[in-house]
């Protein structure tokens, strides 16, 4: 599959611009990115784009067709989370396609892989997908051990490193970011679908935000129809979630990373 950055010029002096987009919550979110992501990439001069697509089929992972459409539409890599492996139809694609990730700490028994290294015109980019433990289902192995082993094994094979930490607790996300401050270029959180106000650069150069947000219908509860969610909260009975009725919106963050030092030099939120 051709890479989105295949024809980009290598003569850049202002750092690598990496766009991270929060959880795609529905098929309408997929279509929204398909319609607008290339335009956004051109507008902001994006060199590399990461999209978390683990809810693309309404809380049942992403379908192979949705993944293919997103990769054609401007995403360089798709990350996942706790719902990714609920869709067995994508298992073969997870095994075969380096641009489709699931959390690293699922272990070797799970389909797919938790990281990939992309050889772009600007530099080599390591993208890691991991899942937190606090209030998460399922509870996986520690992300620390999995990330430690990965960084040791792949040392010297990448220039810029990005982690999508799919987790519930903001404290868990921030603690892990401090643990790898200066060792990872970017750590961003996904899963809670709400943009957080703590976008910053940590003391040793790691760009960080606790949660990017989401890409899906607006006006609901985390992208879902409010009445459906309220009924489930009131009754505790099974309820099929339906998407909200508002227009789709995508939340993202642009991290500018010095490809020579691997440090983040700037970060900004966008919404489209």
C-alpha cells in the first residue's frame, strides 16, 4: 500500500509535523476523515498522521474496509484499544499490515502487533500502541514492561517515537509519560473521547496530552445518542448504543518534532 508521505520533499528545516486524531467512534467518523483528512494534511503541512480507529464500527473495532478507507484517505497508521480485537474480521489484516496496530501489551497470542517503524523521507518513525491498566477491561500486562523491552530491542532503528496510550485514568497516562520523558518523542492519550486541557512539552522534550478527543457525531455522550446512554445508566440493562445526531467533528493534535533530536518543539490542537 503506498504511503501518504511517499512524494514529500526531504528538504525541511522546521521539524516533522505529526498529526494524531482521537478515537473514531462510528462509520460517520470514518466518512468524515475520508472527506477531509487530505485537505487538513495539506493545510497544516502534516508529514505523518496517526488515527485511533478502535471504535469505527460503533464499539466493535474497525472493519477491514474501514481500515483500508482510512489508510487511503490520509492516515499513515491506525492504532487501537480495548475494542480492537472484538472484530475478528480484521485479524488477518492486523497480522499482515504494518500500518494496523493493536495494544502492544495484549501479548503474543493476540492477532497483530503493537508497534511499527516507518521509513519516511524525513526520518524513521516508531509508532507504539499500548493500553493502560486502571479501570480498563480487559486488564492487560503492564505497559511499562512491554515498552521497556520494545525500546531496548529496537534501539538505533528509529529517530522519532510516538506512543498512543489507550487508557481511562489521566493520572496513569501522565505518570507513564513522565517515566519515558526524553525517551519517547510524543505520548498522547486516547479512549475517553474528551479533549483534555493539559497539552504540553515535558521537561526532557516529550510532547504530551492526556486525551486527544474523538472523531464522530457531535452533540451526544462521547459520540453516542444521549437517550440511549441515559437509559443504560438508569437501568443497568443491556442497551445497543446508537450514534449521536450531530454533525461529525474530528479532534486532533499536531506535534512538531525535531527529527534530529527526537524532541517535541511545539504542539497545538485542531478540530475540523
